[in-house]
């Protein structure tokens, strides 16, 4: 099979490049395009690719679409997504023109999750071309709203046949048997002397850039620069003009489920403002309730269980009409409930300097590691790679598995790899793409074996 996959690699890359060209972030809904024009165009292109390869397709009202083959009542679902997070800054290549450098391709979505959609599609092609009689339907379901709410899967569940069992290629190998609960909050100022503070590009990533403006009369620039130099910022600048001091700070983007891998530019700025003697109500509130530790201790949520710790991320900061707001993305360990979150945070979300509002608390997902679904998929990984050291794990990220019953995240990232998803220069090794196809072929076979 490896030789077959190698022979198919040039056309896999060509088709992946076709999808990468679309800046398929969530856009303004219009006409019959609920997530904007670019996502609708990307879905149309993906379905066109599937039709070119001989698959039956359906566009589900531009919320999602699918390609399928086989017969039978049961449906094995492979649930990928075509939407992306904003490209952001600091790319060394054009994020929307896939670039090949040696054994690696670069572009927004090559790993999360357009590359996985192509790998899954070619796994289906190899199954189809093998002539195996299929007693179940195999459906590659491609959504358009995973990054900003998964409304696409909620729409699918209301309008289409249910998936019997399957996986989403939007996590890590050798499989994800649990996903932390998701909690979103919004912090806001009551009183502040900060003139403006704006940063971040999406709520589920670390705020990697932030621009802050404060009155020059209220800050000592030399002390401010010294305080900024002691933070984890990669770069910063301080400029005074017309009685105002502007701070431009650059940190490091990272997924909200792993915020300690990033550097929060807003948090570092707030820390520096306090350290240089800038007296401000919201600076006090931010540093005491949000801070830079990413563990939720400021609102009494420093909790953990056998499967992981709580993570706490400030993604976007913005100023409107003199009021500063900060999005907060929390990943709650799988054994804690919404009731636990609300009880622990009661009395810790507001003081005279600011407040935090709970917007949503989502339930976790958990399958025992020895459950049939997890076992079949894990065995597929071992059969192809021979790796028995790495085991299925629990993650902080949320995937389509929370919306599609009897499914888990399975791949597409390999242990120890860093694909820079949600960051500049997102990348995918071509050899990893090939290996994904091989693993997904075996996974489909294992799921067909019932």
C-alpha cells in the first residue's frame, strides 16, 4: 500500500493546494451561506474534488457537505472541517498558497484540518479501489464551522441521517479518548485610565499581539521599558506622542488548550504596567483575576484530575466606548461538571475594579481507553506504525466528537510533531500525510469488521 500512496501523493498535494487557497474563516452570513462566502466556496471546491474522484456527494445547505460510498444502514463517519482560524502575522510564506519546502508543505489549514480531509478522502479511494465489498456506508463529512462553534454539526444532526460510529481526524494519534469541558467567559472593566487596549485574533488562541495606549502623564517610560524587558515578550516597543504612550507587544500564539506554549502579549503588558507603577483599577483586576499563569487560580479554578489540569486563556482584548473586554477560554478537566465550575467561581468573578461573566459551560467527552471504538482505532495506529509506547490520551481541545455520537478524535498529528496549528507557518510533513492515509485505511477496515 505504501507504494500506492506514494504514487498518489502528487495529486493529493495538488488537491490540498486547491483547498488551502480559500481563506475559509467564518465570515458574515448572507443568502444561503451561513458562515460567509469563502467557507461556501471552499466547501464547493471540496465537493468538486470528491466528485472528480467518483464519490457521491451532497451539500447540506453550505453548513457542511459529504462524500460517501458503500451500502447498508450503518454509516462510518469521518468528520473533518474546512474552516480555519485567521492566518495572523509573521508567516514566511503566503498562508493561502501552499508552499512545498523539501518534505514539508506550508499553508493555513494544511494540518488543521484540510490536510486531514484530503488524507481521509484518499483512504476512502484506496478502500474503494481495492474492491472490498462494503456492508456499511463510509461518509467523509466536511464541516464549515468547527473553529467557531460547530453549528455545522448541530445542523447536520437535525437534517441528515446520524453517523453510527467514526472519528474526526482533528486531534492527535494514537487517539483521543477524552476531551475536557469547554467554558467561555468575558471579563470587562468598570473603571480604567487605559485609553485603548486591543489584541489577539481569535478567542481560542493565545493573544499574541497587543497594542495598549495610556496617558503619558501617568507612566514613567524608563520604568515601563525596564518592566517590559523582564516579561516573556518576544518583542516590544514604547512610543510617546501627543501626550500618549503606545505599547506594542508581541508574544507567541498557541492553541487555547495549551496556553503555556504561548506568551500572552496582553497579560505581559498588564504585568509590566503594574510593575512600573501605573495605578489603574482594571490593571489590578486583570492581574489578580486573569494574569499570566493560565491555571485559573484568580477565579478559584486551579483544579485538576487524573487526566489533566484546567487551562485558562485570554484570547482577544478590545476597547469600545472606553470599556475594555477580554475573552476567556477555559478547558475543564473531564471529571468536573458545570455545577462544579459555577460553585467554585461564585464570589470570585467581580470586585470594584472589574467583572467576569460566564457565557457558556460545555460538557466533557470521555470514553474508557479499552472501549471498542477506542480499541479499534488505536489498533489501526499500532498495526501501521508499530508504536506501542504512545497511548490514547485526553486533551483540552474540543472537536466534532462532542457533537457526533460514538466518535473520537483520531489523528492527524503524530506524537512529538509540531505542526504550528493556529500559528504562523502551519506545516505538514509529506511523509506524515502519507502515513495518515495508511492509518485511516486500516481504521476504516477495523470499523467495517463488526
